[in-house]
């Protein structure tokens, strides 16, 4: 699973191949010059300890790859012999110091270049994953969100994607910079003394096994932390959304206790994860120092007892060996970070791989106009195991107004959702002009319709932009005309900046009636042939209802309208009324016809008249 996630993350680096290449080259050069920084200790120590340069009279001859080590040793000895034979020790030391400064400069230059291009790569991957994830979230059917917390989705597109981004950066360092640093350093150590180098590789694999064993559970710890973080974000989002209810019911203590419970879990799980991760650095350092101690013990034996190793070579070797510790420690920490990133990648790609049930068929047809009728033919629909609609059939002729009435839970809103293809029917069919809506391109289908819901859904933006959602290129005149039809122009002009006034989160700067009239203006501006009104006035006071109802009446003129009604007085003039009960069509006819039948509709009208 993790390998698959790594491959998918790597695909996001393809648009940044140039940046990857420059980063890799810069990291290789950084590692190379980092090794040279320590290797130049050797000639410096020889000068300081007054070790005589080896006398190599002739320039060495290349005899093939098999003699590479000897050739390099002889070449460097020859170069050094030639130089010290014509210069003083002070001059030689000055050259070595200058060489050290140049090498350190080049090392840091290439290190900086590597970071610059890694930053572009990392932020590019973050941007591209978030863009793709956001687009995927908007494509997912409503069914996907019925059992998902909003905070969980927010956590996945924020903190989880950030972890995936950091993993991509960590992988670059773990696969290029640190291994190359170790490789170049080991080559230099091998050239200095093969015996000591072999000695190191007896201990290093053992240290790696110990670190790997401790890090095994980190991915599961990370997954648990991300899940608690999702609950944390969900609770905060719900608290802010329902702040009026919390205050009205004196529920501050209840919600505070829930919040403390969540953050206490987060505290414990995060501590466990971070402590396990933090163990990587000291553990790898202790194991590394243990290896260095072994090198000093064995190298000291070679210097003091066997006298087969010079002091300058020994000190340089120990410095190089210590130089292996930092990249080795980084690799250990990176391994932990990658495990944490894989836990986040699992959550991100779970959304990426979610089934888009509501999508265009391969050969979906284009439909730009509505000509004859909408037909529901033996429609059945289930939310999971609950059958909400049972064998629903009726027609809606073009230009007519059809009302859906019935008690809560009878399936009225479900029909509206099926018409918009927020869900697909379980069996049966909904057809427009004889074509099953599942065979029509989704964008074309929804362009034929507009919906005004009971809940006024507005966005934290200007009045103008909220109205223009359905027609982004609308002119100023079109937006104003739509607002006038919706009885909204007058109150909009009284706002501080008129149409450019920001209405706040969910339009909370406006009253319920004002929000609903902006919703209606949005539908008017879109001007589709089919209008769906889902209890659009049920949550309003009398004056607001009057203004909104006037706007709705104008909205429905010259349109085919499906009206889900709460107040039955508003649908007396409907061409046909569909009476729903427990997911079935119980009565169908005009207001007069249904009143004469003295059935369910008659009882609903009488009951509502009595209550009013």
C-alpha cells in the first residue's frame, strides 16, 4: 500500500521535472563538496604535524578501473610532492585553508540551490494535490457526505495534504542528498583505509535494524492522530455554525467538555507519536557514536600497536566517519516522517479514489433545451436500506406548475434531488423529453434547472458575486434586473456598498427574507426553463413571505415549475398537485379536484386552515 502511495505522490512531481533535476544535481554536488570539506583535513594535518610528503618522482599512469584507488592515491601524492618541493609550509597551509574556504562556499551554494528548487517543487506538489482534491470533493455525490464530518474533509485537504507535501521533500533528501553524502564519504574513507571502512559496515546494518524496529508503529500512531485532528476540526466547525443554539440552550459547558475530551485524546496520541519520532535522532546518534568509538578503538590499535596507520589519516578518517552520522540520522528521521506521511496519504487518496457515482456516461447526449415534458416512471429510491420512494409515477408538462405536498419525510425533497441528479434512482427512470436524465450530460441537465431551497445558501462574498454564481459573465444590468424581479434591489441599494457589499459567512449580515430574495435573484439570472422551489417560504415571517412569494410568482412565469409546498395556500393555482405519503403518490389532480375527493389533501388543507 505504501509503495503505491509513494508512486502516486511521485506522479505529482512530473510537471516539475526541471526542478527535480536541478535539485538532484545540486544535492549531489553539495554532498561531494561536503565530503571534500573533511578530506582536506588530511594535507592540513600533514603540514601541522610536519609529516614529510611522500616522494613520488613520476606522474602515475592510468592502468584501468581496477587500479582506480591506487591511481588516485599516487596522483594526489604526486601533486602534493610537486607542490611542497617548491613552496614553504606556511604557503602550503595557506593554499589548503583557501581550498577549505572555496569548498565550503561551493558546498553551501549548491545546498542553497537545492533548497530553492525543492521549495518550488514542494509547494507545487501541495498546490496540485489540493487543486485535484478540491475538484474531486466537488464532484463527489451528496451521498458521500451524508456520513462524513465536514471537519474530517477539511483536515484531509489541509493538514493531511501538508504532510504528503513534506513527505515528498523528505523523500528527495532521503533518496538523493543523504545517501550521496554517505556514498562520497565512504569512498573517501575507503581510499584512506580499507580495513577501517570494512569495520564500520559490520555495525551500521545492525544500527539500521534497531531504528527500523522502533519506527514500525509510527504509521498507525500518525493515522490515529489525524483521525482525532479531524474530530477536533469538526467540533470547532459545528460549534461556530451552531453558536446561537449553544448560547440559547446554555450548552457552553456541554460543548466545552466535549472539546476538552477531544483535545485530551489529541494530546495523548500526539505525545506518543512525537516521542516515538523524536527517538530517531538520539537513538541514531548514540548508535553512531558507538560506531565511532569502535573505529577509535580499532584505529588506535592500528596507529599505536601495528603502526600501519598514520595519525593524520586516522584523524581524517574519524572526521569522515562522524560526517556519516548526520545523513544517517537524517535518513532515520526521514523514515519516520515518511511513515507519518503515508498515513496522511492514505486518507488523502481515500477521497481521490472515492466512487463518483453521479457522472456522465461514456456516450451521454447533449441537451440544451426543454421541449415537452418531465416524466417520472415507476421511480424507486433508497437511502442505503431505507426505501424513501416507492413506485412514483407522474408527468410534468412544459410550462405547467406542479406542486408536491405531504407530511415531512414523505419524499418530496428527494424527488427534487433526483431531478437535479444529486442522487440516481434505484429503479425506474426520470425522463426529460423522452430521454433518461442519466443519459444526458450532467452539466447540460443542471443548466436546464435552477433550485431555490428552504435554507438560503449564500457565500462569504459580495451580493453581486452571490447572484452571479449561475451566470459568471452577467452584466451589471442583468444582475440588477434579476434583483428587481426578486424584490431584492431596494434593500441591496441600502447596504453600505450596494451590490459590492460583503454579506459575511453564510450571509449572516442579512435577514432571512433578504437572503432568500438573493437566492431567488440567482435563479432569475440563470433563467433556466425548469424551476424547482423547495419550501422556499416556509422559514419566513409574514412580511418577508409576502415579498418572497411575489418574487417567486414572477420567477415562475413562463417557466416549468416544481413547487414543494409547506403552506398549501401558496399552491392553489398549481396546474397539478401531487400528494405524497410514505414515499408513494396517494393523490394527483388540481386543487379543486382534490378538495372534491375529500381525501388526504382535503384533510391537510382543513388542518392548516384551522391552525392558521
